[in-house]
C-alpha cells in the first residue's frame, strides 16, 4: 500500500509541475507579445559570443554617420 501511495503522490506532483510549467509558458508568451507591441522597444539585442566580452554585453552604443556602433571590451 505504501508503494502505491508513493507512486500516486509522484504522479500528482508531476501533474502539478506540468501545470506550473504550462502556466509559466503562457505568461511568458503574453509578456513577449506585450513587449513586441511597444513601438519604442528595439526588436534586437546586441550580445557578445560567450567567453569574449566583459561584462558580457556590448555597451556604449552610439549613432555615427547614420550607422550604429558599439563599444565592446574584449578579454582576449
């Protein structure tokens, strides 16, 4: 009987975990849709290849001669 109860509890916990995951995925999709609807938010993000930049993201983006440039501190 104890084995059956344990298995039942595990199945119920797995169902709860899946429900939490499904709710989280839906919430992230709603949030992404909200962000994509903001016309002031850029649709891209600059990022460095892993292991090459400090602190990991480019910084100091600026517009020069109608071209966007970015300062990237390199560690290698």
